């Protein structure tokens, strides 16, 4: 018996996964050119005239303008990114770049971050054009390079060098929100209305080079190790903003607990697997992620570095930096590699109402809750143009899937049914908002 035809969103996402667009950071990348050409062809097939922006050889972003039916409404940016973080095949059950369908799921690097949304954008837009002739308002459809390294060669490049492509846009939707969580036997959806500020730091130590057998106290590796241990062991207290206060309050109400008597940490941890994002949003995080030092077992190097991924609430950056300098100590230097803004947007207004309405049509009775993302998105770049960004990749997920663990994790995968759901919801939003 022949296999049933794969739904278009799953098929496109699978094909996108097969482009290894790994972004290693610090300028090292496999590049997004092949994936960009694939997306560009899909957009042309819809009758659009996409533009391709190459910031450096192979680092290509694609943007297309879609004329809407209502010229009185400002444009909406709908954007994804085509790069992914690296994946070691030795750790995976499947080929991370195989785009394999197994057990009703699409497996592969990018299945949730975020070639799933890239595919949903293409199929939902195709549905809207076929059924309605055009979306309700002008759309700017973007597929950016380099998001996994801060967007310098992707969204930031397009925003800085070609801001005219976003003319008339006031709002944007992208990752990481719109997905469902299940608490007990009840389902709710998280709409991302804020994201933390980003600082990528290096702890740099210098010392005296020498033979590995010598007594040498001026050891750069030891200095970095001491600093990393202090920074990585720091317990950061709960810090609430307007967004996280609303998030805790709404989740507590959904759970039926009193937020005055239940701590924010307890409320966040009660959300199960979703707490990976929600709990982290309540605290500054400063996680050591890489160490670099030396070149031979019996040579003491004269320098060593540690890489620290810092996320904090908007406005807390300088205070956090001061505390990190104190923790790191006087015998190392703190160097800023990349820095970007945090965002907070009100959980109110026409777009939020439209998201609630459209999810209510497709999953009646499931509430929409605000949350602040512990990571970051290309909405940071768009914010420099005054565009308010939200995280909305609508996915109805089974209760037993640990969805946040899929981001940058091993065996990344998404249910095929969730992709089909997202296509319908996103298409409905683009047709009516």
C-alpha cells in the first residue's frame, strides 16, 4: 500500500532540514545560501518578487513584500531564520540533517528552531493567497541568516542596510511562542511578549607560558577556571518586570493558586517542561558555555578564555555586568563579544486580541497567557525600527512532549499534527488580522 502524501508543511520543513545551515558562531558557518535559494523559489511560485540580501559570502537573507487588501492597516512582519545550531550526529538517534519522518514526528536540527515556522509561513501564505487573493494587510515575509549568532549578518544587516523593506510595519511575529502547554488536563498557549537582554562575554586570562612539569603559579588556565567556577555557581535572585509579573499572575490564576502566597519560582516550576523557559525568565542567567586554552598536554599556555552566555531583564545590563566583574575577579578581564537589547511589549492591543481570537477558533476554551522568553530572537533587530515583536509559532502539542528541551537539544523533533495545526492557525491570522 503506498505511503500517504506528506502534508506540505511537513514536506517543506523536512526539505529545509536537509540543508545543513549550521552556524558555529564568531563568523564560522556553513552558510544559508542554499536554503535561501529554496525559499526564494517558493516565494516566486506564489507570485511574489523576493529580494535576497547577502551580508557576506554565503550569508543570505530573503525578504518579500505581500500586498494586503486593507491599505489603512500598517504592515506586519512575519519572520523566521534559516540557520541552525550545530548538531553532532554521534549523539542523535537519527541523522540530524536527514529530515526524517518517524512515529508521526519530523526529526532533525531545525524541526523546532525554526525551520518548522519557515515552512508554516510558506504554506499558510500560499493558503491565504489561494483562498482570499491577498492577506488582510501588507506583510513583510523574512527568512533571515545568522540568528543563532545574534543576527549580525542577518536581521541586523537587513535592518541597518535596507530599512526600506520594512516601511509601514509596526508589529512582527516570529519565534518563540504560540505553542501549547498542558497543566493537569488543561491546555493553554503561551504568547511571547518579551525577551531578555543578551550579553555574550569572554573571561580572558593571561599568564606565563612554560613547561607542563614546572612549578608555575601564574597559570592562565587556573585563573580562568577560578573565575568560571565563581560565575557559573552564582545564584541569581528572582527579578520581576512588568512582563514577568503578568506572566506569573496569569499562570497562577490558571493553576488556581494565590500568587501572593506562592513564590514566583513555585508558580514557574509548576508548569512542568515549560518551566525551562518560564523559570529562567525570572532570574538572570550567566552560563559558561565554552573553554579555550592551550595547544599541547605538556605546555602551560600564556592565555585562556571562557565564554559566558548572559541573559537578564531589560535595563539590568549594567548592574549585572558590575556583579560579573566582581565575581570574575581582578586577575582576569571581561570582554564583550556581542550585546543586544531586551524587549517588553504589552499583553494587550489588536494583535494580542487577534491571536486570542484565532486560537479560540481552532482550540476553543484554551486561554492565551503572556510570557517573557529567556532567550532572544530577531525581533531585537526589528525593534530598532520601532517594530513591536511577539513570539507566535502556533503549535498544539501533546502533553507528554518536552518542547523547550528540543531547542538546541539532541533529537529535536515536532509532531506532524502540530505543523498542520500551525499552518491553519497562522493562515487564519494572516487572512483576518
